């Protein structure tokens, strides 16, 4: 089993920035992809960005140009840098880990609220 612990959410004004972090509880030796999803009230959970072990990235259209994703494989940690945040970015952000050999793991979620 792998536990994912997220941090970095909070309240920010429109145009502001936040950095989310997600640490896995142990090293992952199998092929894997880490990423972030979000879920706003009344909406389905949606992709924000993902990054593979070798650094290949995928972004939702809403995140392109504003968000960046990175990972530190030595620390089993993935980061989401969010800039130019807007009220429509308000959601619970979930860390997701897909491991080739064992499947999908989710974090508990961290709230991001963009409001003046």
C-alpha cells in the first residue's frame, strides 16, 4: 500500500499563486505516473496535470500556461505550481499515483479557494 499526503492548499486572491506538494509514503520502483486532479462543488473530478517518471507531462487546457508540474523521484514527491489563479480554479485538489504493477492511489485532497 501507498499513502499520499498532500499539502499547500489554502485561500488566495485572484491572480495569486500556490504550490501544492504530494509525498508518497514509500519509494515506487515500478513504472508510475504522478499527477493532480481537482473537483469543484457539483462537478466531476477532472485532470489538472500529470508527470511520468521520465518527466513527460500532460496538462488540461485550463492549466496550460499557468500551472507547472514537477517531481522529485528521490523524495517520492510531486509538485503543482499554480500561477494566475482565478475563482474558477477553486476546488479540492487530489494527488493521484498510478503504478503499473499495483494500480491507482489517491490522496485525501486539499482545498484551494480563490477569492477576493
